[in-house]
C-alpha cells in the first residue's frame, strides 16, 4: 500500500516537481542545495533537535514520576489514570493548540494575570524568540499520558517480592527505586524513548498553530518547514528530499539507540 507513494516521493526528490508542470530530473541538486545553501533548513534542524533533546527527557521523567504515584492501590486511581491520559488524546489537536495560544499569547490569559498582580511584561513568552520554543516544549511534556501508561504497565510487571526482600535488608525507598525499579524498567524506558524521539521529530501542529514558526523562526520545526516548502512554495521535489532526509535522521537516531541498549537495558533471562 505504501510502496508506490514512497517510491514516487523518492523519484520526486530528484526532480524539480512543483505541481504546476511535469517533473524534470535534476539529480542530487535538491540535496546539495539543502546541505550547502539552505540556511532555513539548518535553522529548522537546530530547532527540532533542541525540541527533542529538551522535551523527551522531561516527558519521560514526568511520566515516570506520575506512573510511580499511580502505581498504588488507593481508591480513585482508575479515575486519575484516565484524567492524566486525556492530554495525550487531545493534546496535539488544533483546538488545544489554539487554547495554548490564547493562554501564552501577547494578549493571553497569562499576560493578563501578570498585569493584574502588577508584573508588566513587554513581550509574552510566545513573542520572545528566546522563550517561544519552551512553550512548545511545555505543551509536548503536557502530553505525557500514553508514555505514563506504558511506564505504569512496566511497573506492574516488577514482582513485589523484590521490594519486600530489599526492605528486609534495610534498603530505603530511594535505594529500592534506583537498584530495583530503574534496572527492571529499562526495557520500558527504551521503548518509550524510541517512541518519544520519533514523535518529537514529527512535531508540527503545535508550532504551526501556536506560533507559525515564529518569532524569527525560533519555533520553525522541521516538519513545518517541509510543509511550507510543499504547500506554500509548491516545491514538491524539494520537500520530498527534505522528507527523506528526515527519515534518514530518525533512522540513524533509532539505530544508535538500538546499538546502545546493550550497555544499559536489562532484559530478564
């Protein structure tokens, strides 16, 4: 089903196809231009890597923290699991992105609250190139629900007998966490890490709706740049080349992680 579209996109990446005329073969021109003269590509790459390397660790840490809290037998835990999962369902939608824009925008809720308590700001978080990306990161971290459920499933696979034995030996809760929970949870961490890195490189809706890549391209993610190239500038051949470069980047990152798992991921048996 996907072979023909994928093959066509590879072909188009070596052409100057623009939707308005027949594609002409240009060889490696698109790729050479991307890597040698396209400064916007470099900016989008830096923004996306920054987003991934900041958001993914924060999302994993927060998801693990919440999963640990929910891994208790108390009344109402099922309700809280559903409650914390909701952001993952609706978090990447256009409607929620609009809400975030209304909160953090120049005349948003946050600015109004700060003004009400006497704190005047010349620029909102979204209006400042130094802080705009952190709003996008915060929204990414907020969508921790699916990651949290995977951690929760992993926590429930750890035998209670290990903790009981450790308690009898005098191990504290913190020692049990680092000596039992973390090693036993490394396969789950590895799975979540792969998933979240891939999702991080594909971020689009948040930057498109909330900031449209601004200010000064400070939130211009790779996929947003690819989208502009294809559907704003109609450089379909060029955007296909961008897409396959992204596939290669994700592939290399995934390969590196798989190669590294032998040194830190502990599988039973």
